C-alpha cells in the first residue's frame, strides 16, 4: 500500500513537471519566434499562427519523448552509442520534415524564403530541446538514484541495528546462565566463597543491565568489569589454575562496543580451567599503547578431550557476528589452536 502511494505520488510529480516544462517551452518558443522575426508581434498572433506554434511544439515533444523513452534506455544506457547517434540524427530529421510540411500548409503553400536558414534554425531548435530534456532526465534520475540509495542505506542501518540489539540481548542471558551455574555449584558444596560470589555477581549484573546499553563504552570501565569477572571465575576455579591479567599502555579513554571480550574470557575459563589439564593457565593481555586500536590476546591450556564446535560455540559465534556488524574492515580476529593451547588475537581499530 505504501509503495503504491509512493509510485502514484512520483507519477503525479512527474506529470506536473512535464506540464510545466512544455508550458514554459511554448512561451519561450513564442517569444523567440516573435523577436527573431521583425514582422511579428503579440498582436499579430492569430489562430493559424497559434496552431502552427502548438503543432511545432507537439512535434518537438514527439522527438523529445522518442529520445527519452526509447533511444536513451534502449541504446544509450546499453552503450550502443553508434546506433544511438544514427537514430538521434534520424529523430532530428523527422522533426524537421514534419515541421516543414506543417509550416508549408499553414503558410498557404509558400516555400521558405531561405530554406538553408530555416533548416539550420530548426536543427538547432530540436537539438537544443533534446539536450536540455536529456540533461533534466539525467539530473532527475541521479536525484532519484541518490534517494533510493539513501533509503536502502537507512533500511540496511535499521536492519543492522535490529540484529545488533538481538545479539546483545542474547549475550546477557548466556552470561547470567553460566554465572548462576557456578553459583549453584558452590551452593551445593556449601562453599564459603558463595557470599562473595553473590556480591561480585550483583556488581556484574549492574554493569550488564545498565552500563552496557550504550553503543560504545570507555575501555576503562570494560576492563574493571572484566577484572571482576575474572576474579569471580577464579573463586570457583581450582587453585592450580594460573591466571594472568595484564594491561600495557594507558589509552583507557578508547571506546569499544560493550561485552565484546567477555565471550573469549568465558570460553577460556570453560575450557582452560579443567582439573584434568596439567598446569592449567589463562593469560589475558590488553595492549593499550596505541591511540587508534586495541590489541587483545588471550591464551589458555587446551583440553585435548573437549568436543570441538565448528563455529566455536554459541558465545564465539555471537561475538564474531557482532564484530562483523560493528567493525567491518576495522578488526582482525585470529584464532589458533594446538594440542596444548588455544589462542585468540583480536585487534579492533577505533578510528
């Protein structure tokens, strides 16, 4: 329904534009005719001359619409320039021929005083109309194309924003599900760590619910959140797990989309903190030495018995999609895995 209304609206505007163009053309044609012929003036315009002028403009319209509706779309736009040029010349001569016989009739069978001058004048006249109408068409098509491109970009933007909202909404339940599982396990063991875990969890929930709503968040706040999360995970991990969290550089004012790094750290604790692994470790490094990028590296001891997922699991699949949408062409993600280690290197360019 909306598309039909839009087409009808554009068609109405097109008809109005064409009507104004030919009305102005008739007026200008009449003025030029009178002022280029000394024996004419406004008072000498009779019915026969008026009909002659209208018919001449009608033939001009035929030539113009042959050009706009047939020659340009069928030949010019398809780069058949030689055929277009030949048919355009034929189109011009058709106008001159038709106009000659009509003028001959309205002049009472009199031949033009100077045929060559009349021929050149009419050739220039129709050529001028063809050039002007073609330029107007190209301008109108260009404006319409730009309008369509803007509409498409807006639709694409809305689609991306909707997809990002959906992906971000998936992060929160996934994060809380994993954390509540940890809390449940500690409560079953009646661990003394449970109260501290609950306190830390409330801080994390506050960040996820309130502070991560923005499109980008200062890196300093994100690092505080991630350090709290790492602390929370260490509370429930085996004491043999060696966790290193290193920050180099001081570009804490850089802004990055929230919860981008969480999936990688979750994944490291999930697969790198198993008791059956020898010397389990997790190494997290944020390099903030550059003003236009953030270098993130995380490495953990790999579990040789874990079942590998082709997409890296739900969390990694989610963050990969978010990176593609948020930082197209502005990030590099390298994931390497061996029998003993799993390593992720992520660089995000902020400008």
